[in-house]
C-alpha cells in the first residue's frame, strides 16, 4: 500500500469521529458556535473601529464599557428601537426575505470549521467542531455563495436605483472572485487528498499548506477580500457612487442582519484561510514544542489568534487602500487571478505526479512557489496590465494644448500639460487695461 | 468504507483509434474557436474553410480505415460497432456537402447566407454598416464542427449520460446556427427561439427518462438496463415510464408527430444550408440513437412500447403527408416531407430485427442525400429579397432553367419513393423489414401515405414544367462550385442508388449488428 | 450514514429562528410615524425616478459574467473530485486534466479576445 492510499484511509478514519454525537451534545455545540459568532462579530466591529481610528489618529469608540467594548452591542440595541421603513416601491415579501437569506448561510458555513481536537464535553469525548463530512469544503463553498442571493434580491426588491446597481455589482463581483477562490482550493485538495476540514488540518502537521502552496495562498487571500466586498474591493457599497449599495433602503434589524452577515462572512473566509493554509487549530512552531499545546481546549486560542491575523489584515487594508475602479477590479479578477490560478494548478498537477512517484521534495515545491510569486510581483511592478489600453486611450484623446475652462459646458480643471489662463470677467474691467486687471487677479 | 477507498484505481481502457473521428472533429472545433479569437477578420473565412474541410476529410479517412474494428470502450460508455461506424461515416460525408452549401458566397450579392453580425438589430443602421463592410458570422464554423462532433458521439454512445451530453453538444450549436440568417432575420431569430425552447423541453424529457431508467436498473449502461429488464418478473411502472419519456425526448429530436410542431417553423426560418444540416444530419443521428436505445436496451420490453410506436409512426406518416398537401411554401413543404420520413423510419424501429437496422441505415443514407440536394436547390432560386420560396414563384422554372428543375424533380421523385430513384430502395427495404417484423398494418398505412405524398411531390413537378413562368418571377442564380458540386453529387447519387442499390444494401447489411 | 449532516440543519434552524426573530422584533419595538417622503426610494434628496434605472433592465454584461461564471464553476466542480483522488490515479489523470483545462482555456482566450472580459 503506497503512502497516498495510507493517507486516504487515515482521512476516512478521522471522519468516523463525526456523526456519533448525542442530540443534546449537538445542540450544545451548535448554540456554542452561534454564541461565539455573535460575540466575535461584536468584537470585530469594535476592533475595526478602534484600529481604523488608531490608523487615522483618532480615538474611536471608548465610552460604552471598558475601552468602548460594548459599543457595538449598544448599536445593535439602538437599531432594534428604530422605526421600520418599507419603501413604497419595494416587493415586500422579497424585501423581508433578503436579509434572512443573507444571514442564515453565513451562520451555516461555520458548521464545518474545526476549532480544536477531541475534547471531553460533559463526559463525552467529541471533536471541537460542529460536524464534518467528506465534502465539507464543497459544502462551505456552496453555502457561502448562497449569501449572494440575499444581496441580489435585496437590491432588486428595494425598487430603487442605487440598491439595484449595488446588488448587481455585488453579485457580479462575488461570482467573479468565487472562481479564483474555488481554484485556489484545488491545490490544497491535491496535497491533502480530502475535502473534509478536519482531514485538511491533519494534513498540515508537518508543513502548513500556506508555505507549501504559496501562490494558492496568495490567490485565496486576494479572492477572499473580493468575495467579502471589503476595501479596497468594496464597490457594491461605494458610498460616493451608490449611497449604500444594496442595503440603501434597509433600516432597523433588517439592516443589522446584513451588517452581521457581512462580518460573519469576513470571519468565515478568515477561518477558512486559517484551516486551509495556516494549519487550523494546530499550534504554530515555537509553541508546538510544548507537548500539551495541541490538546484539550487550548487550540481554540491558536485558532482564534490565527484567524484574527486575517481580520486585522482586512482592517489594515481598509485603513490604507483607496477603492478600485470597477473595470480595473473586474479586469484583475478575470484577466489576472483566473489564468494565474489555472496555470498554477497545471504546475501543481505535474509536481504532485512527481511527488507521488517519490522523486520530489517539498522544499523544491516551496522554492517553485516563491519563484512564481516573484514572477507575479515582477509582472505587477512592470504593470503591463492595461498599459496598452491606456496608451490607446491617450493616443485617441490627445490633450488639447489650449485650456478651455468650460469644455463641454462644465467647469473643468487644467489637465497635465495645460496651463491655467486667468479668465477676464467684464465686471473686473472697471478701469485700466485688461493686463492690469489680470495682474491684480494673479496677485490676489 | 475503507475497502471502497483502498480499492485500486484502474486506468480506463480507451481505444483512441476507434474514437479518432470524434476526437479529430472536436479537436478541430477547439482550434476553430482559436481561429475565431486570433485570426484577423479578413482571413477568417478562408482559414475556417480549410480547417473544416481538412478535419471532415481526415475524419472520414480515419473512420473508413478503422471500420470493422468494433470496440466497447471508455468503460462501456461508448460502443463503436457496425451501425455506429456506418452512421458516423454517413454523417461525416453528408456534413461535407452541408459545409459546401454553407460555404457558398456567390448567391447573395451581400455575401453568404449568414448575417453580418448576429448582435446588430435587424434592419438597423449598424446592420447595414457591417453588411457594407462585408462582414459575416464566421462563428458558424466552430458551431458546425461542435455539432458534427456531438452527432458522431451521439450515434456511438452506449450509456444514457453520454447520450445526453452528446445530445446537448449536438443541439446547442444548432439553436445558434438557426438564428443567424442574413435575410428575414426576425423570422430566423424567432425560429431559433422556438427550436431552443422545444429542444430544451425534449432534452428535459430525455433526462427525466434517463433518471428513471437509472432508478430502475441501477446503471446507465444500455446493456445493463437490458439485463435488468430480462431479469424482470412482471411489469414495472418505472421502466415503462422511462421508455416513454426517453422515446418522447427522441421523438422531439427527429420531429415525429405529435412532437413535430417546431419543425416547419424552424426549417423555414433557419438559413437554408442550416436547414439542410438539421433535416439530414440531425435526423440521421436521432434515428440512429432511437434505433440503438430501442434495440439494445429496451428490446425485452417490445410488447410494451411497440403499440406506442405503431401509433406514432402511423400518425406521423398520415398527419405530415396531409399537412404537406396544404403547404404553399417550398421550404415548409420539405419540412413536412421530412417529418413524414420520420414516420417511415419508425417502421424499421418497430420491426426489431437485423433487417430493420439495415433498412434504417439505407433509408437514412438515401433520405439525407436527397435532402441536402433539395435544400441546396432552394438556395438557388432567388428573388430580389433573398430566396423565393413561395410555390407560385416556382411556376415555369423548368422552362427557364431545365437543369435545376430537372435535378429538383429527381430529388422529389426520390422523396416520393418512385422506382429507379434511391427513395424507392429506402422505402422498399423499410417496408420489407416492417412486414418481417410483424408490423403489416403500419406498412399498409405507410404505402397509402407514400401514395398521397407522391401527389404533392408530383404537383411541384407539374408546376415547374407545365405552367408558364410569371413575368417578375425569381431567377436561378449560378452558384459557386461549392453548391454546384453538392447539388450535383446529391442528384447523381440519388440516381445511382436507385439503379444500382446492391453495394449500399450489402454494406448496410454487413453493418447491421449492434454490440453491447 | 447521514447523521453528520444533522448538526448542519440544527445550526441552520437556529440561525433562521434568530433572523426571523430579529426581523419581527423590530416591527414591534420601533416607533411608527408615517411620512410619505420617508417611504420614497432614496435618491440623495432629488425627486425619485418612478421606476428603477432602465425600468428594471440592466446591462447585458451582467448576463455574460453570469454565463462565464457558470462555465468556470463547472470546471471547478470537475476539478475538485479529480484533485481529491489525484494521488490514486497517477499519470493518466494528469494527461486527462491537462487536456480538459487546455480546452476550457481555449474558450477563455476566445472570450478575452472578443472583448467579453472588458468593463467600461
């Protein structure tokens, strides 16, 4: 029996741990995960506001509770006591259904996230994970895309222009980045030989997939930001263009549900990143030297710590980067991420074949991964993407040398290469020559 | 569970030699897509034509040289056997002539039979501009190749899933091809929409039937289904429903009454070369598959499905023939004629004997040969706004252009099944098989129907030769060698098969064993 | 078999109950002060257009994106089982998947060249 078959049987045996919980234990686990998520969301909202404030040299919420920790909870209560508004043009049934549709799948995705190893809970030994099955990640992938229904239906049912545009943009954006995301999983499955989350965590005892498959990891990290509609890819909610995007017409708890779903999704993609690429709940290297690190309830700490690294990156991005333009965003998704993922999968398939034959080491794989990433960076530094189009546009629209302040009927600023010529107004010409008046204008 | 995982993966055996015609055509289709992407517009037509004809001819050579080596391959999913290879070669050869009709660009002053740009609004300024630039829809060629590839796979598919995939690969390009006529574009788009909706409806029936067959037999292989049926102690509702739904799906494809509603409209609306393709190749593939499914999988249930097929066959022949009598449009008349031929072909399916297979093969060859020629001639007779298809416009054609009218007359006589034309051989063998298979009443109805049919075919001939041409009647345009060769070969073959049918009959009889 | 899926349903039921509860809670707790302007579609203070943009029609680009998504999503669905059992199948699977990916990639190139991926 070769090592591949051996590992497949091990994966099967991991899965036999699941599906034996008594119903009361399942209920406890489910309620536990639910409560954990609510608390984590409240904490994340607070964290985001504080961190962004810190980055912008403000203070941020610090009044309610210690360090303002209860601020988001109070905001939630406030929303519950606000007036409910049903727009006249809204399709009422769908309008109410949309936030529910967006919230429920967000919670359901957490059913397969492994939080820790087997622990003893009220005398029953059970894994610290709601459940797991052979197609766990496929399930996660499917349930995460269900959330798009909520968004697109919210945009459609509001009966208003901005939400419709926001909903459409959002769905187009999410499906575009979902492809890159789905393709980045393939590398992990190739090496883990299973789609179950616990099996994937077990596959990373020696080496994290995030180090072994660097390009997959990078692609996933980019796609996860696009998938959650977060800055710099927050086009569906671009305040300056679309007011609030798909939830413009929503108020009170219905708005709160969208908000909740967005933050849970952010946590979900971070949790998937942790599970798939950073070894899940397993303790990172220096801590793992301590024997008890991977046993009992401790691993939850490592898991949450790793997850919050990603959450922090989300916040950091939001505090740092300006928003992408829509065409740039779609071009990046379709013309860079997708071909890059497909090419990487082909490379991986070849490497994996050699790996199974036993003529390959993981070090070489890491080296290749680094090389690929280096090439990608080079690609970006030279920024060939869109250069040709830009040049074509510039060639077709030469800048006119003489500056017309009211070209096209609107006041326009001077473009590069044009010079501002002070306008002579009749009212200014009271005495003296035009030149004198111009001098005056320039001086003042 | 563990044994399941640990069971060693066995590489499936795939006989690439037997699959080579399919692979060549589908490979060429992919290359053709790339040609669309990278070759400049001015050269696309030439490159595509070279590619298409090269691919078709290579595929024919590989299929002919490989004929006789039977194989069940791809883990039983594909059965390259006698009838399969015979139909593949027939489809490929007919496709060459259909491609010739499609390549024609001298008949219409604006170019070929396909619109300048499919996404410009009919009658708009845009459309006029692109027409003036001499653009044409070269995307036709990849679609055509994919469709042919789907047909090749369709006739050798040995399990219901591959059948369905092949059915879709065959049909989806056809829906698009029906929509891109250069003249009367709205009609063409309407036809495509109808074809798409009803085609999808038919596919859904087929898929539902497959699901039930799988539910019954626990397998989608035709052979396994047959085994499950022979092990069956009594009647079983599931498999009866499966047979019914599967046959309805295929009746849609071959346009048998009462599932024929789409055919006349689509045949009229689609560009004539595409109509020729639909009427000939799709019918070959559809009937071929019906034959395989009924003979291989469901022959054990013959007592249950035969009555249904009797009725469909009789109704198809009678209704189509009678409706054809009332038509005033030549393409519509040919459409009903094509529907009635589906009825005749069903007689051979009912027969359920080796003779039935051989006679179907012969019938399909002679029918497809004549059809391509007939639609080719339809493209030649043109008025100021494109093809002149009203019957009154064809009056006196024999006096103005005896050669074309003569050719058309021969093809019509073949459709009617008059002795010394190929159509007679087809009908004769099919009726023979029907009588041998105990379907004498159906054969009698068939004979009556062909007598009625002879009336309207002869009516057209009378119209062409014994009436005076109208003053402002249409002209017969001289085509380029493409259409010329296609039509002449079609007429000549119709006569040759009619006078010396023996080689064709022998070949078909040699090829008439399904393997499973 | 199948018992491992039950907790998923439990979690879904809990989340659904919570969502429905939240939505109904707000109707009970909030004030109700009717005002026509409040219930109009929000368009930055200008008089709202009677119908959403284009009467509910939107750009064909979205349909195109959706169709491309389906093509690639199906590619992904085919790749997953392949990836999971790749270790068992060896070189045969490698050759087949290369053929498959290259074929899909040809279509991708066609779409790219014909401007199907441009947004302006």
